[in-house]
């Protein structure tokens, strides 16, 4: 029992001194907030492009005022029953949100504007073409849509969102997903035509 206590005290002391040295050298950055996020691509969130299904997950990101973000995709477990599309190639779309316009009771419109996108910016990834976007400037809110480069692909995509301000990262419920579906369809169609 005494050996466990001594080992714990030694470990805590070592961690304390490493933190002190790191802060003196400017290594520690207390001004950054890091969020681990997992997107799940399932058949329940689907849009069709050229009669092929693309699955996606949507996140509404909010902050007070301005923030600078980085999106770093470090892992993906994607696959397909179609062998032509069995590749770990997640795709990230960033949209800004214009304020909803009031058109009458029971209706409203949300205008999304494509702000940025990436599917292969993380060249250091061990396998697949993972996304990486940094210096993404936002004001109050934006929408991140995670999909895949190829159709028929399901699975999970793990990434971090790093910010200089605290964030709320909210997975979108189905109702909001349907509103955004039109914008996602247009973007994926645009990419496939290119």
C-alpha cells in the first residue's frame, strides 16, 4: 500500500514539474479549447446525388462573438457494401448561417452559405484522406457537415475542433437536418460535377 502511495506522489510531482517547465517555455496554451467529436454516417441521414446515396452527420457550432477554429480529422472507420466505395475518405463542409427570415407563422427559412470544405488536408494521417481545416473564422454560429467523398459509405469519423473561445457543439436533430438537406445536396452535386 505504501509503494502505491509513494508511486502516486512521485507521478504527481513529475506531472507538476513538467507542467511548470512547459508553461515557462510557452508550450502550454491555456487559451485553447479542444473538443473531441464523432460523426456517425448512417442511412437515416441521406441525400441523393445522381441517384446515389450520400450519408452525413450535422453539427451546429455556437459561440459568443468571434472565434477561430481548427478541424482535425484523426480517424475514420468508414466502409461500404459496394467494393468500389470502400475507402476511408471523409469530407467536411463548413456553412455560415444567415439569420432565419420570418415569412409567416409556421414557416421560416434558413440560408446556408458554403464557407469552406476539405477532404484531404491532413497529409499526416496514417490511412485514408482525412480532412484538416485551420484558421476558420466564425461569428456566433456555423454548421459543420461531415460526409464521405464516395456514395454508399457508412461508419464513424473522429475529429477534434480546437477553438480560442468556448463552444457549444450540438448534433442537429432530424428536423433541422431536413432543412439543411437541400444545401448539402447542392454542395455534393457541385462537387460531383467538378
